[in-house]
């Protein structure tokens, strides 16, 4: 078995163990820790009335191995159905927000680094600093307040709520632009500052000065040498930023009433709906783990000094 296969196997086993630990902690908190009459009723109804907590947990794991996340007593649907309906808005929000975050942050940082101290650098730096310090919930509320003013102009393309991509891609885009901005702004600001610092550091390296001395154009040196060397140190920050992004996604989801996993989680917490809470937490943990795995693989591909074994 190759080194990469061993690495992949270990990481996937690690994700399985992490998921098991999360289920154990979450179940223990609701079954033995925080008193909740609704959670107790839900557990007794689905995992065996009068049984011990350990047996009820084993019963939950056995159902989980068959892909059964249980039933939501408050919604009246299976948790699988609740999450399946909530997944498209969440994926739309996360994928679009990540793309906007990375493209805006990296491009803004590189623009500043190419002309340090210029008026462009000062303006962009001020903008990204503002974006980084404004809380996500406040920015989301400010953007949400734009909808009434937009509606008064008769421009109804941008509205709150979610429109499925499969039904109308153009309408879907109009509904997602402001949520993407609210989700990506803070992370884009942090990435822009980090990118600027890394690019300035790389441009001062000896091999970059040697490339200039050989007569290579500034554009060629930047795109073929500086850019690749600058992207590699950014990858670990991306995996960390995704965790923050998922937390912010719940706020943006609720603010713009997208009906995603974040909104389902907040409603479940309000109603003590244990099965929905555990299902959404599991989905979140798996998403973060897989994104971190992809980030590590990308770093190894771009940086030959990193070996996956």
C-alpha cells in the first residue's frame, strides 16, 4: 500500500472516530447532562422507553450505521428528510461564499502587495480591515435592510429567501448574492491581509531577485514564481477559515431565511429536538473534516516538501 493510501486510510478512520466521539458527547449532554423533557420524550419514543442510557446510545449507533438519523418530533419528519431538504441552500451558501472569500481575499492581497504604500494599497487595506472587524450578524442585518429599498425601485431580482438552482438559476443567483457577501466579508478581509504579508515576504527572497536579474519580466516572475510560493502558506488558513465560515453560515442562513442546515439547527436547539441537533452536528463535523483533508492534499500537491504518509 502506498504512502498516500495509508495517509488517506488513517484520516478516514480518524473522521469515523471523531464522529463517534461527537455522538457520544452530544447524546451524553442531552441524556444525562442538560435536563430537557422534550429530549427525554424523544429519546424514550425512538430508542427504547425505560432502557438504560448506555443501551439507548447503542440503539442510536445501530440505527446510525444503517443511515437512519431518527425522527424529528417537532417537525414530524425524519431527520434524513429534514437535512436533505436543508442541504441545497447550505451548499449554495457555502460554495458561493467560499469562492467569493478566496477570490476576493487573494486578489485584494496581491493587488496591495504589488504596489505597497500606494493609494490603491491604502484604500484596499482600509476596506479589508473594515470587512474583517464587522461582525457577520451585523453585516447580514445591514444587507437585509437593503431589500425594502431595492423593492421600492421595482428591481425584484434580489430578494430574501431561497430559490432552487434547478428551477431557476438566474433567480437563485439573485437570492444568494447578499448572503454570499455577508458570509465571505470577514474571512476575505483576513485572507487579504495574510496574502499581502506573504507576497511581500516572498518577493524579498533571493531566488525572486535572481529571477529578476536573469531578465525575466515582472509579470512572469509574479505569476510563475511569487504566486505559487504564496499560495502554499495560505492553504492551512483556508482549512481553519472553513470552520469559522460554517459557524457564520448558520447566522446568515437564519437572517436571510434560506431554510438551510443552519436554520434547521437553530430551530432544533430552540425546541430541544435532539435528533435534528445530532444530525446537523454530524453533518457539520463531517464537512469540516473532509475540507481539512482536501486542504492537506492540496498543500502536498503544490508543495513538494510536504509528504503525505
